């Protein structure tokens, strides 16, 4: 009972210490707000509101169907363009795409003459040009194939019906915003716990703590619990206010269950931070160790690139990483609405890994605390 009371009051001390450190407080606020918004909005990899002009020299049912198939949010409403204005409009950048449908296009398609339909692309907008040209080709082929199938129904192959789950429009921001939150949990979990130990040693207050009737376990656990409370609150606010409200990203699963997983993962991340702090003697040394540990954990966790694209040996190693488990159950809960029955094994594996690093940190704690 006395130990729990000691951990509680030391945890409050950690929270007050954090709130008094304007640099760390500003880092946490920025990381879970503006940084998430910037990451979600600046790394768009899908076509969005591309301008489209149409030269319809056919005026047929098929040409109208093709034009009508260019829909938001990928394209702006198509605008009619005169043939003589095409060069001028492309040179001035008025349209990213201009679709030129030749005369007698429907008649030639029905007669199997393979007519040519032209799409002019302004490739100065490289990302939109590359993706949009593929979208335009797919839209045109789909409409022509559908027209031909109805005109000559016998002997047509089976249709392919694609259903995209969890992110119907394949919107990059839906993925990058949530993955940004997850990545920042790893980064700040290690930094805050490690910085708390190193800062105590640099200020000389660690010596005072160790001569008091408190154990290294109580000191370390208090630092983990205090900083976990801070980061858990930041994650919950970021998901509710930034991801759901500002970025309009739907959350399918239980935020309560996700926050339980976050708390377990923070135990692991902060245990690593404390372990690294027992190795580093100064904040610059801790920063270098952080880069060696946190960056590979984040980059290879599946939050940025799928595990299937990694070399087999590296994939086998990362499949056992707690960070990979964190990304996996976070995606399962937030995107797919997974329940505890599907993610409890990953919760346990992360907790066990956290316990191992916590024990390693405690083994070095007292000796490192008095190191010069």
C-alpha cells in the first residue's frame, strides 16, 4: 500500500514537472495537432478535384455517358471547350485534362472500328497527371465496355465487381493521419521517459530521490505512469478533435479499447526510454540512441510500408516487434472495428516485451543514476 502511495505522488511530480517544461509541452501539443494535420494534407497520393475540359465532337449517348462518368471528388465537373481553344487553354494551365471525343465515335465503336479518343494532359502537375491519366483511361474503358456489352450481349466475359472496404475512395489522409498518431506515440513515449531520467540526473535530483525511502522500481514506474497519463490524454484529444473533427476521418472501432492498447504500448515505449537513459549520460547522447532505436521501429513497423514488401529475414524479425503489433491492433480497432477477442494476443505480447525492457532498465538504474 505504501508503495502504491509513493508511486502515485511521484507520478504527480512527473506530471507537474512536464507541465512546467514549456519545450516538451509545446512538442507534445504540436506533434498531436499541427503535425498530424500537415502529414495528412501534404502527402496526398490520390487524384483530387482535377480540372477537366471536354471537346465533344460526337454528341452521342456514349460520349455523354463518358463525360458524366468523370465525377467528384476525383474530378471537377467537366466543362465544354471549343476545339479552337484547346491549345490556348492548355498553355495557360486552365485545365489539367482535356478530353477530345472525335466525330462519329459511338458509330465507330458499335461497328468495331477501334476509334481513337484523345486525352490531353498537363504534366506540370506531375502527381495529378500521372494518376489522373490512369483514372481517365479506366473510366473511358469501363464506359465503352459497358456500351458494347449492352449492344452485343452474347459471348461477353464475366464482370469484375470491386468492393473497397474501410476506405472506399482510397483517401490517403484517412491512413496517414491515424498512422501519424501511432508513430508519434512511439517517438514521444521514448523521449519523455528517457528525458525524465536524464534530466533528474543532470539536475542532481536523482541523488536525492535514491537516498529517500523509495526504490528504483517506484521511481521508474512513477515516471512511466506520469508520462503515460500525459500522452494518453494527448492521443485521445488528437483522435477526437484533430482526426475525427478537423480531418473528418471515420473511426470504426472502440476508442476505449484503442486507448487501453495505447497504455500498454506506452509501457513498452517508456521502458525502452528508461533503459536508454541508463546508458546515456546526457540529453545529446539520449538523442543519438533514440534515433538508432525509434526510427527503425517506426519505419519497419508497417505504418509506412507493408511488411510483405520487406526481405524475408527482416520481415520475420519485425513481425515479432511490439511496434508492429501496435500498428496491427491499432489498424484493426480503428479501421475495421476489431474487438478484444481479436487483439488480446497482441496486447499480451506488447506487455511482455515492455516487462522485459522494464526489468533491464531496473537492473541498470541505480548504477547509472550515480554515474558521472
